[in-house]
């Protein structure tokens, strides 16, 4: 939009075609004449200055005014782009908050018969082993986030931003789904060893003392599995973990991007923490529903001691328990995954806002 010096702009949405999350609505502003531009920004004929926050509704990105050398002004926007490792850091922060729910979910999924519900299982763990038992396997959970989540976020966000730079606007939803599936599949495979140790450490507290593996931490668990059971055992359940990773990433990242784009497109809400919460809540629900059957199979395979010969055998044995067996632990899975998704994206957006790569478009 071009405006002469001293003219008043109108309320007009500007959608940047370079970045997916760029939906900035400019409030009424006054273009400042050239002689009032902030000094020191540039010695060339082009000057930029912030419009004193009047172009950032809802805590959005500030608008910029740029003189084009003819006394006219061009409204620009400042964006923050995520760094490739932000997704891993945000996931680690979320894991620290939701680990007890993840532990209870694993206990529910690995019981052969439905003996306890969610609250009963949590009370059972605390009564037998203490409150700290709810954080059993936290080091393995963080190790999993560093490998699995960092990989899938890095692939998805890097490729998304590269494709966004083509100037064709936001990616279509089907491309987000395909990209999310690829990133999640790769991340699931990379994170399989730490995921296996995570499941075992969480399930250890409900085993009799003589049957416990007693891994000291994630690295000790990885080393002992490698030494005692071999490399192949480290990647036991890799197909399930990769498939689940693909579905979770589609449900979380692709659905979050799409939900956020739709919410911002209404013009009712700005790019703020409330929008992030609503979009991530929707994404968490989608991810929980999509991945629960594979999550049950993956947990059973990783926790097995040889009773399953493969994925199909595990699938048949689980199917004998009825179709609802594939959604065993759905409520605790949702109670864990939805808050985890919400916290992950809230942390990610805050990291992007304060420490992201600054882009002016």
C-alpha cells in the first residue's frame, strides 16, 4: 500500500506471501514525512521507522514506514521466523509439565486387563513408590524430545518456510499434511531408541522388584539395551513409532498451522497467545484421535519381552481384546497430548517472538 506523506491510512489486512503465519492488520496510522524518520537507520535515501506500535494489533508485529524517495511511504511488517531447534526446546519444556500424565498413560496401555482407570492408576503409583515415581523416566522423555521432536519440527518448519519464500502464499493443507507426515516419520525413526528406553523406564515402577530393569538414566538405558540386546532391539517397534510420529505430526503441526490460519483469517482474533491456545487445542485433539491405535501397538511392542513376533502378531493379539482395545487409554492420552500440544506451541511462539530470526517484509 502506498500513502503520501501526512496522509492517513485505512484499516486494511496485509497478508505476506513469504511466511505462513503473517497475518497483520494495520490500524489507522499517519505516514510520517521524510524529515521525521528516525535518524541513524540508514545513510541511503531509504529510511525505515516503527509506527510507534500502532500497526501491531493484539501484540502482533510492528508496521514499518519506508520512504521510496518520492515523498511516498510503503507500509512494511516485521516478522519473527522460528529457528530450527526451537521445536525441540519447546517440546522439552512441555514434557517436563506433562510427564506424569504420560507415565499413567503407559501404565494403562500395558495392563493386560482393565483393572484400574486413570485416577486409580495414578494413586496406585504414588501409594507404592511415592510422588517422585510419577517422574520416573523423565531423562528418557527429554532425550526423546531432543531426538524425535527436534527432528520433525526442524524438517517441517524449515521446508515450510523455504516453500513460503516462493511468493505463492501459504502452503495448501494437503502439502502441510504430506510435509508433516514425512517429518514425523523421520523423527519417529530417529527417536525410536530413546522412546523405547522411555517406555521401559516408565513401566518399571509397576513391575515386581526382581523384574525391574533399573536403568539409571536415559544414556544408561540406551547403553544397556545396546550391550545386552543388540542394535536391532534399540529399533524395536520402529515401524510403529515412525507411523505414529507421522500421524502425530500431521495432527499437531499441519493442523495447528491450518487452524491458526483459519482463525486469523476471520479477523476476529490477532496473532496472540489466545489464538495460539485455541489453535493448539484443536491440533491436540486431532493428533490424539489419529495416533491412538498406533500408540497402543507401539507401547506393547516396546514393552514386550519376546511375546510378540512382530507388528502383525501384536496387532492380532490386541484385536482379540476387541476394537476398543486400540483406544485403551484414550482419555489419559488426550489429557496428556492436548496439554502437551498446547504448551509446546505456546512455548514455541514465545521463543519465536523473543528470540526468532527478525525478518522485514
